[in-house]
């Protein structure tokens, strides 16, 4: 046997660990405040799922209904995390900036919610992300489209 190539599973494991590192790095302190967590096992390039528990402090005047601002926060977080998975090995980014966020509220959320984000299209400087939010019963509660500017070092 000649050469020093890695077996495919080692390369796949290294890529998986790199991707999980990007997902973990996307987390911000505000997420802890509202309870957002990433489903790391769901992460792949251009796709992630984030969770947020229903808590009375995230409610409206009706504490059993999640506030739209909390849902919008989850959509933005999911889109940012999804965008971060698009960074290729060796490609240097200095950050991401939300340039547009649109949310359509479809149903009241009265339980924990899950946001599933998918990259629609991305390039060197812009990423377009679709996010769908479902409650614990599987009801579609909101959809969002988010545009991110990819910042690069100068």
C-alpha cells in the first residue's frame, strides 16, 4: 500500500466534526437567555434544526401563547446557524449580518418549537435561507426567509 490517503470514514468524520464546530460557534449568549439549542445531529451543509422551549416569559399577554418576537428570534438564529454551515474548509469569514428578515405567522405556538432552516441559495457574499417553525404537535406555526451578508476579512 502506497501513499498516505485517509480512509473515507476518517475524512467524513473530520468533515462532520468541522461542521459541528461551525454550528457550535454560531451560538450567541442571547440564545441561552431565550433557551435556543441546536440539534447538532441534524446539522449538515445548508441544513440545521434549532429548538426553543415554551416558557411563560416568552409568552404574550396570554402566557400560554409564544410571542412572535421569540419566534422571529428563533428564525434568525436558525438562519444564521444554517448560513454558518456553508463555510468551506479554508474559507475565511469574519462574520454574518442579517440584511433582511421576513416572517409569516401561521398559527399560535403553545408548546416547544423547532425551526428547520435550509439554504435556498448562497454565493461568496450572500446567503438566502428558508426557515419553517413547527410546534411539538407538528403544527406549522411560522415561516421565514432570511438574507445574510457574509463578511470577509479585509
